[in-house]
C-alpha cells in the first residue's frame, strides 16, 4: 500500500485491507445494478449510520464516491466485493498485488478523478471539493484533518457529502481505536452494504467468508499451534525492522492454527526484532507480505537461510501473501492458505 509515510501506514495498514472482491470465490464482483437486480433494494432510506461518534443520514445510495488512500485497500476491496464500484468517481487506493484473482486489475481500472495527489499520496482539500462527492471514505480520522491539508468532515458536509471511517480506525489522528479482528472486516462490509442498498450482498460475502474460515479452523482443530513469523521485507530499514506485532493478522493466524510470537499486547503494529532474539525464538513458518517486492520468494529464502535452526528453515515452510492478511474483506483467503501451510502434512 504503500506509498504513504510509514508512520501513517502504521495507522491504517490493516490494510490492505485492504481490494477487489470479498472472498477468494467471488471474482471481482457484479455491477451495482446487477447486484440489486439479484434481490437487493432492501435498505429503507433514509438510513442513519453512526460513525466515529456522529450520525450520518443517507437519503439514497451514494453515486459520487471518493476513496482516500491512507495506506489501505480494505475500503476499495469492500466496494468491489459489494458490486457498487460504478459509484466511484475517484479512487486513491492501490496495492499492485492481491491474493484474489483479478483484484489488483479491478482496482487499477477504477477512475482516479485526475487528481494530483499530495506529498502523502492522498487527495488534498481543494481537489476533494472539486470532485463534488456525495460520499467520502477515509481509512482513518486523519484523512479528514485540516492540519494535514485535507477536507474536513464539516467541509464535506457543507457540499452535502457524507463521510465514513472504518469503526476500528476512529479516534484521534495518528491512533487507532483498537487492534482489528476479522469481525471488524465484516463490520465494514455491513456498514457499506446498508449505505449502498446491498445489505444482502454484504451478508452473502460475510457468510461465504465465515464458511471458509470455519472449514479451515475445523481442519486444524487439535493440532499443535505453530509459531509464525510475519514479515514485511523492504518496508523498514531492514528485513527485521518491520515484523508484524499487533494486527488483524493475529486473528487470521489463530484461526489457521498459528500464533505470532511477536504479538504486542500494547497494540504496537510493527516490531523491530534483533537477530539474536529471532535466533532463539522457535519459528515454524515464515510469511512474507508482498508489497512492491520484485522477488518475495527470494526474500523468504534469504530470511530462512539466516536461521537454519528454525523448523521453518528445515522444512522450507514459507508463504507469500499480500492483501488478505490485512483488515479487509478477504481474510478467509489468508486463513485458508495459512492453515494449509502449517498443517497440510498432518502435523
């Protein structure tokens, strides 16, 4: 995701969550009209959505939607999962890779509004207002901060545009409301389903995701929990300065029969871990998160070669993932792939 500075990325990277369709089995989603023709039109407008302590009333489904960057693809992914991408007039979110076929291409095909992004690779105030949106989605509260040159919620209300931030990212600029879980990914889908008059489609995506996760979890039940190193090579100063700590990925790992030995109860999203600490930690598998990496498999093998004592190295047990480990609509893809990685041999 991620072209924004790392300090901002750490606020909303839960992301990635963040890309085209909801689960690995639903492609890139039908059009909004097709989704409604298949049994939607269930939202009773006006509908009021509570978001970050305020209420926002929608008289109809939005038709001029702007998606801010914020280092996430969770929001644009959810829009595509729900089949309402026809309402998007400008999208600033991108990742370049996806664990769902067709997702990266679907995101790339969305209009950008011809906006010149600011130094944070996001949409500045005047450009935002010029897009004449009726709905703006930011990945975190800072996306509506005047101090960083963005249109505020009040600015946007002044042109009759509603605004939204995923509930887990409400809070003061530079903070998150809590460590997200897969349930938070579902909450985003449900909110957008109501707003865009496709609540049935949202529940369908959620049901498919839950079914896939339940099947994967059942398959690993009773098997030993495996320690997983989740690492983001190239995102920090070196390979071990961007190791996953607190994040939605820990819920993903748990449901796949894994655990993160570097989870941080205090909520820090990324950790820097010394090679000495890594050498003395039992690591059963390595997951490299691919972001703008020309050779993610090479990165994984390089890490394993430094710690031949790990079970992960002895068994060459590694996996390359991208957007499915972040907050977003396809955590089921990651759960399924990780469960297979950790326990496919019956161990």
